[in-house]
C-alpha cells in the first residue's frame, strides 16, 4: 500500500508494516526532548505517581535554553534542578546553555531523515527541515519519558509544491508566510504539511528549518521536507549517514495539494496579533519600529547571520532602534565570531548575546507599551515580549535587518536601492 512519509514513519515506530491516516496507533519515538521550563515539573508529577526512572533514558534530550543566563531567582533554581534531575534520571543528552534545542538536535547529529521526535516544545516541527517529523505533545511528554510510547492519530498530509525561483530578498520565512495565506487553521488542523517540488532546490538546508517550524502556527501537526540531495549533503557534512526510504511513495494519498510559485513572492511580514495575519512588506513601509530581533529557533542560523551581515555592510542600525542578535547555537556563535560577523554587527550598532530562546520566550529585552519590534521569532501574540500594548511584527532575517537600518518596516531591496528612509 502506498504511504505518505509520515505514515511510513509512524508505521515503523508502531512496529507495523502499514498505517493509514486517521488510524490511532501506539508509537515509540526515536527521541523525546524537553526544555528546562517543563522538565522539573514533569519529573515531579511522575514521581508523584510512582515513577523513579525513564523507560529509555538514552533517548531523552533535556535542554536548558529558555532562560539563559538565568535572569530570575526562579529561573536559576529551575536550571539548577534541571541539571540535578537530568543526572538522577540518567538522561542521554543534557544541553546546558549550548543553544536552542531544535537546531542543536540536528547540529549534534541526533536526527536522521525518517526519524520521529516527540517534544514538549511547540516548535519542534523545526526538525522537519532535516527530513524527520517532530511533533509537540505538551504534558504528555512526561508519559513518553516514563513509558517510551504514546498513542497518536496518524495525520493526513497536505502536499505543498514549490515551483520557480525566489527573487532576491525572498527566503524561507516568506515561503512559510505564503503557505499561511494558502492554508488557514481549518484546513491545516491536525494535518502534516509536506513540502515538495523543484523550488526546494532554492531553499538551503538550514532555511528549511524555518520553513517547517513556522507551520505549526496555522494548526498543523507538523511539517517536513523529504530528504533530497541537499539534505544528504548537509547531514553528511556533520557526520550523519542517511539510509533507507525517506520520501512518500508514488501514489500516496494527500488530502489537499497546494502550489506556490516562488517567483511571484515578495517579502512578507506577520502583523499583530497572530503569525497568520500576513501582509506584504511593501504595504507596511509607514510602520516605524524601535526594536529589531534576529534569533530564535526559526532563525539565528549561520546563513541568516551571514545574510544580515552582508546587508548591513556600509550601513548602521538606525538611531533610536535597538537591534538584538542572538545566534541559535554556541557553534554558530563561534563560527560567526571567527568570521568577524559579530564584530561587524556590534560596529554597526547591534547588540549580540549568547545563544538562548531569550526574547521569543519573553524573558529578555521586554517591550514597553506603545513600542514595536520586528522579529525573526515564532509568535507575536500580545504580551509575548513584555507589555500587551506593544506590537510584534515577524519577518525574515533580511527584512528585520533592513528595517533596523531604515527605522521602519522595509525589505532588503529597499536598502539595496538606497532608499532606507
């Protein structure tokens, strides 16, 4: 029977030859990931019902990434307790202030195409860019740590076919936002988005993480880019061997098919109060900003930092704008430092911080009432970054950088044409 990629993955994890969309099955994930903001509470609950060990501790990844460095007494205690409990329960991997979980999983070679990763963090779909399927479960993740399995309903799959070649200044974030314009919460709810088409050749490996991670915000269960030559080359570059069948079968059933011509796209931005409220950047040029943020699990890659650095060349961050740059992992930070990128950011007027979820989590660089920030982060609901009366706009690394130069929302093309004001 022809199966989609997610059906194949769930069949393997259920010990079955086949599964079909809509079927409820018990599955055993390849990895379970939990951030420090949830881990101590989960362990406390498990101990309360008699669990003193994890079923497969070697498959558990715990990351201290949300409040790094700790900026509150509660956060410091939570981080300390996370380290202690990770040791007591012999977790396979503890990432302590090394970066954001999802890119770290890929960077450290823990994820292969065809894997299934279950997580407590809502944006674990990021790993779909590596040909794996990441699904957020919330508190049910505690059950996964304790028993090693969980029941799921196999999701239907929507195929999103990308055609054409994007114009300069258009990237993965813009493609994700264009997808949000095509699929609303009703269409995407509890379905998986599978990206396909010759247009994927123009989406670099790490940009695919952005493409997949943002789709969770239209109600999708997850998203994935099936492994191709780009995937194989990138993973082999970090020492990960790729084997097996990691694509949907010919003749597999998709519940819906959408086509996006990349050549017709222009830079896009999400406006408050939701990532799904998408506008063209060209419509927003009168929107002044006071803050710009480049980072989060949906950005902060070396590729994003390089692109922003190139755009900043010969420019400064606009007076009155606070630009914050946070690389996604320690390795990315080190590479950017070695290449001189971080030095040039600070020389241009930006502030660079160590890897953390930071502002996206709402703990760092909070906003005051009436202020606006354009950000590469994941969400822009009121109060996400401080005052509920502040406004958060979401765009690509290039759009964020261009806006920081201009002092208002604009695209990289505006800066290249010499009209930042």
